[in-house]
C-alpha cells in the first residue's frame, strides 16, 4: 500500500507540479500563478475537446464500416410480407364509401 501511495503521489506531482507556498507569496506572484493555472486549464480543456471529437468521429467511422460490412455480406433479415388480396381492399373501400353515402 505504501508503494502504491508513493507511485500515486509521484504521478500527481508529475501532472500537477509541486504545491506552491501561497501564504507568503506577493499579489503579483499570486496573479502570475493564477494566469499559469488558467492557461493550463484552458489547454487541458482544448485537448479534452479534441479527444472527445476524435472519439465521436471514430465511433461514426466504426458504425459506417459495420454498415458497409453488412452490405457486403448481405446479412439482412428480410421482413415477412403479408399477403393482401387486391380485391378485398377495393371491396372494403367501396363499402366505406357506400356507408358514408347512405
């Protein structure tokens, strides 16, 4: 557990940097530090947006390729069609019209 905690601390230090002493820092130092953090946050959000867009594009491409593969294989389930008599439909329409007329 200690080894895991040390590795975790090491990764956090690499990603975030060492903690800054904010108590004794001057106003200019604090302003500069805030600007650095803001620039870093903006860069990270930009990277995040780019990665999310790339993932959605890859998902779309995967979907299109799956559709193309299915087209090539011809593995579509053909729906069963109902047999409908032409004459019954015409007769039913004529009966409706006659009922409306009467």
